[in-house]
């Protein structure tokens, strides 16, 4: 596993682009909080992306964890993780996130950035935006490092199942769906969707999904434990060859989610007090769609793993920097367009283009700084 897997690199970069799209269209959805111009199609995008992409990030992040632990001591591995995750999180939390959220301040607030920054880091609230993912991944990596030293063979059953998935991915899908459903449903029913665990400052994570994310990461670690190119994620395996079937499964699961949303908004007598069956149904529907689109997303990039230097290949080195930085130009572009009467599609496209290419350009400059490449 020393050589880079181009298909997985492209999948990870595509997810980064989806993150930018997600944040670009949120203001113009049904629940849009900052603009009167909206388009229902953006609700469909948010419904899809929010249900899977951060979980898939954790899965992809887990794939190369065990091989890295084999090559390094625990201290060396954690030092590397602190450099790659802890340092960027600290810098982004202290600078980028306050700068981004300052754009959302009411225009009559009459508070300078220095005063806003000081209030944010001393009194709060201290929003973390999308970078919550970074500290949670660092926590998962730390747990993985400790687990590896105590029980290095504990995830081999997952890997053996992943090897069998070369010819029978449906079996692994059943395992994947079962584990992630068990992790999500009780948490969703107990905590709901709006409650976040808070550990001080920007250290937050959505309560209903924390175990779901942990399972995606752990399963990713198990899949990547050995022979990545001979199991579930082989470009010659049945997952890649039958990507169209997985896309169909995803479409069916997504249709179920859409029907539940249509019921909530158009049929339910009181959308704020839904019947218990609705919450149960949605709690099962989300991990089903998340698992299905995870498999179809990976299958697509494995199937079309062709040599070349396309858009995603060109962006690959900058993907992490784009993830960390894009929220600043996206929110400021939203601020500048707030009072301009333009269609929601034009505004969202502007946020996306500016957010993606501005953060890409800044990352390209940062990568020229000595030592920055080790982090970004």
C-alpha cells in the first residue's frame, strides 16, 4: 500500500468539491437562513450530501491507518497526526473560522473584527464550521494507535470479509449496513438531530452521528488492514464492475428519504411534532442511503480508474487546504450577495466558484512555503 491509489485519491478530492458545493447552496434552501432567494433543488442536494459525505471521509481516512502504524512507532504516528491534523485545526479554529463567521454578523452590529475575535475565543460561542471533522479524526487516530498496540489483530475479521467482497460485495454491504444502522438509530432516537456534544471551544461533534462516524472509520481501518487491491476496493472486483447496480440501490434509498421529507413538509399536520413512526423510519433510512451511496461512490471511481490528469488529479494536492480554507470565501461571498436580487442558482454558483478557486489558489501559495507541504 505504499503507492497511492489514484481512484481513492479522486474519490477523496471529489468529496472535497462536494463539501464546497454543500456550503455554497445551503443559504438558498428551504431552511436557508440568510437569503430570500431559494430553490427547492438545492434541498435535494443538501439531503444527499449531508447524509453521507462526512461519514465517507472517515471511511477513506481509516483505510491507511493500520499500514501507517506498522511502519511507525506510536509516538511517531501521533506526532505525524498532530502535525497533519492538530496544527491545522488549531490554526483554522483561531483564525479562519472567526474570520468566516464574522461575515454573518448583523450589519448593524457595529463590532470590529478584533472585538468579535476576542469575544469568540474567550466568551463564545466558538463555531468550528466544517473543521470539526479534523479534531474528531485526530481523536479516532489516537484511539486507533492505542488499539493497535493492545490488539493489532482485532480488525482482521473485517479485512477477511473485505477480501471475500472482491467477488461478493453484497455480503460486505449487509455487514456495513447492519453495523452502521446499530450505531446510528439509537443515538438519533435519543438525541435527535440538533444536539451536539461540546467539549469546550470549537471541540464539538453531532451527538446522533458520532458513533456512525466511528464505525465508518473503524470499518475503513479494517478494509485497509491488508491487500487493499485484492478485496472490496479492487478495481477488478465486482464492486467496481457493477457500479451501475449500486447506483440503482442508491436511487431507491434516496427516493425513500425524499418521500419522508415530502410527508414532513407537505402532508404532516404539524411538521414540528411528527409521529413516532416518522422518526423511526428516518432513523433507518439515513444509514441505508449513506451505505448505498458510499458503495456506489467508491464503485464509480474504481470503475473509471483511468490514467490521466483531469480536474480532480490537478486538485488532489490542494484538496486538504481547500477543505480547511473554503468556508471563508464562501461565507464572505454570501455576505456580499445578500442584498443583491439575483436568482438562487446564480448566487449559489458564485459562492461555489469563488469558494473553490479562491481556496485552491491560497493553498497553492501555502504549499510553496518550506515545510507547509508536510502539513497540507
